[in-house]
């Protein structure tokens, strides 16, 4: 069973299970599902309000969710560059 599935099953039984919520958040981060990770970290902030790490993680995940996943396109080299002229190996006199 995948870690994210394990976390979901544990959270179905006990929504305030901090370790399962942390696993859920970390899995979403690894999968680049930053909005979902931010939501899981927000839940951790409610479960453990005295732990400042969760607020930092939530902010980081939120920032990453708002950022573009793909960089802006830049010109790439042509896949078939034009061949350079070959030297004349048999010059005419």
C-alpha cells in the first residue's frame, strides 16, 4: 500500500492523527501537489498549533502552489541545425 493511501486510511479513523497528516503532507510535496500539501500542513497547524514548523511548511507549500511549475519558454537550439559548408576536397585548378 502506498504511503499516501496509508495516511488517508489512518486519517479516516482519526482526523487529528498528526503523524498521518504529516505523512500526507510530505507525500503531496514529493508528488508536486503543493496545494494539497498546503492544506495538509494547515490541518497540522490546527492539530499542533504550538509547532511553528507546520506554519513554515504550509507557507512554503502555498508559495510553491502559486508559482509556475514550468519555466517560461526560451528559445531552444534547432533540432536539425543546418550543416556547415564542407570544405572543397577536390579543388579545380
